[in-house]
């Protein structure tokens, strides 16, 4: 089913709608948000200079630091009396970015979520357990209202309290799980420990997002939970979840709601615009938001985009699964390494669990690169030689993919910390050690 016929607009029609909305947004931020007036004036561009969609490149980028510098409400484009909800991004350092929604924005948001969940296959017959945090994080509340709008029965479980999650799934007949992929994996593990076979539950579908995850992790979740696992993407600065999501042809990319957000791909080093089909940093401009419009926001997320038609009938462009973040890229002994590469390798090795931790330290001038990997229950043994073989296998497979060899530290089953939200897998102490 298709939620909104706007998802199937002819591309020329879509481009016309985008231009009209872009022009309105640029004018509005220029008049109402001093930051944008100053930054547009600095490069000498006026709202009336935006005559075509390509003219978007005349506008300056907005970065996370720009948003932080205006903490908490400095970039809102409407008076506070019109803001009915705030959320904040999950910053691990310093102040978060605060985002505000008017009541129309909340309506738009629910509609966008309704698109995402409908295209993943949720219907009014589903019982959907939302195991994402409810609070300043946009995940829980964001998914919640859109699922209600789509007519599903929503169980607002929030994240954590994992044994109870499993009890709810059993007793309430949950058919769809909404969470981060790492939390879904932990739920599967706890269920198995409780003697509940997740495949014996009513669960049929998973909607996972909020963090990067590999195709290997998708297969693992599908087989352990007995579900179809789909990906959805979003970020607080743009609206929260609801920016893009997979349709039923899930190896085909995530449909971007382009009638609300204009995507671009740029070179993360130079800022130069690249074509959709080149891998680079994703940039978004919101074109319907009232409370907190954002112009050319640099997401730091790396992907590429296709406009090829999709078998589902939607005409919106699709982005590939995010391969990592520009700022997640580790430079280890001069070599670029993405945590997702480590995950892909580990997912292919028998005898290890999909839990790992990358630790980086300085030893003199050298980078010390360690990957801690959890051995699975059935492969765990007292026999030193067997563990040594496993260690060697992991080291050589990682070496061949990454071109540099980490030290492997095998750890006992269940020892790496489990995540109920976004997993933290990289510990880089090089600046402080
Ligand atoms: O994570 C919004 C969200 C909630 C999306 C629930 C999907 C489901 P933030 O906390 O602001 O917002 O974090 C945004 O998370 O820039 C990406 O780096 C990452 N991210 C989000 N979804 C995905 C995904 C929410 N599907 C940041 N794949 C983004 C990879 C993702 N990374």
C-alpha cells in the first residue's frame, strides 16, 4: 500500500513542487532567522537568486556546530508561542541540538512516519512494539504518532527492561518490533536465554534505524527473530525518523521523502557537489518545516542516491544504506577504517557473536588497534589451540579487508556491554593517551 500519492509524483512535477517550497523556505529563513540572513549576506546571496533547483548550491552549508552555537532556541523561525514540542539530538559531548516543532510540523512528521511504516509493510492489523527511547530522543515519540496515524495498535514500551519487552511480545501478540538493530539483537539474545524461541512469537517484521548496521546484521536479525528486517533513517536536525525508509523491495535502498527534504551528495573533504550516483556526504534542506527549517545541513552520513524507478511504484529517489559517518572514519596507521567494515567481516565468521569493540590507543608514535570479539557459547572452549585458531582466522580476514591487522582479543560470551539504544563500539583514546 502507498500512504500518500505524493510518493508517486512524476519527477518533473516533484521538481516543480521542490523549487516552489525551496523558494518559500529560503525567503522565510532569511526574514525570520538572523543566522541565515547573516550567512546568506556573507556570500552575497538573496532569496530571489534561487531561480532553479540547481541554485541551491549558492546557499551556504549549515553544520552541527552552527546549530550548537545557537543553543537552545536561536534558529527557530517562529515565535515560541507557536512551538508545541521540542526534542534534542543525542550529543555525547557538549550541549545537544534542540529542535522545535509547530503543531503543523507534528502533523507533517506523523504523515512522514506513516509513509515509512506503510512502505515497510505495517498495516492497521499490526500490533507494534516501540522499543525506542521516549524522551528528548526523536525515536520513540516520532514513530509512535505516525504508527497511530497508520492505524496500527501501538505498544509504547520504550527502550530497556528487556525481559518485560519479551513478556509484552508474548502476551500482547506483537507483530512488529521497532528499535535500533543493536537492541533487537539483544532482545533476541535475552529471549533465547529465557527459553523463549523468538520465532515462536507472532513477530513478523522489524523496523530498525537510528544507527548504522550491515547487511550481515540484517541476515542475523532475520534468522534469529524469524522476521523481515527493514531499515529506516532520519536525524533530529531534519525532523527525526521519517526522512527515508525501505519499501518491500528492501535490497533497493531507502525512499527519501523528497517533497519535504531536498537531498544532495557532496564531497566530505572539499564540500564540492557530487552527482547523486557518487558516494559522498548526504546534505539535506527541509522545505516544509515551520518551526526549525534547516538549509543544506551537512549530515556527515555517507551514502549515494539513485533516481531509478522502484518496483513498488514510488518515484522518490532512494539512498543506499548508510555505510558510515564521515566522522566515524578512523584513521589507523594512516589507513581509513570504518567500523562497518569490521562488522561485515565478523558477521561472516562462525563461532563469534555480533558483539565487538574497537579500542585505539597510542603506543609511542604508533597506533595500537585492538578488536575485542565475543566468542559464541558453542565455540567457547578451554582448549587454547582452538581459540588461537579462531583468533588467527579473525585477524587474517580483517587484515585482508582493512589492509592493516588489528590485535584480536577474544572475550567470553556475554561480556561485551549490550545496548538498549545506539550501540557504542569505538573507544578512541589516542588523543588522551
Ligand atoms: O536517530 C532518528 C531516528 C530514530 C532514525 C529512530 C531512525 C529511527 P539522531 O539521534 O539525531 O536521530 O541521530 C541521527 O543517526 O545522522 C545517522 O548517523 C544515524 N542514523 C539514523 N538512522 C540511521 C540508519 C535519530 N538507518 C544520526 N542507518 C544520523 C545508519 C542512521 N545510521
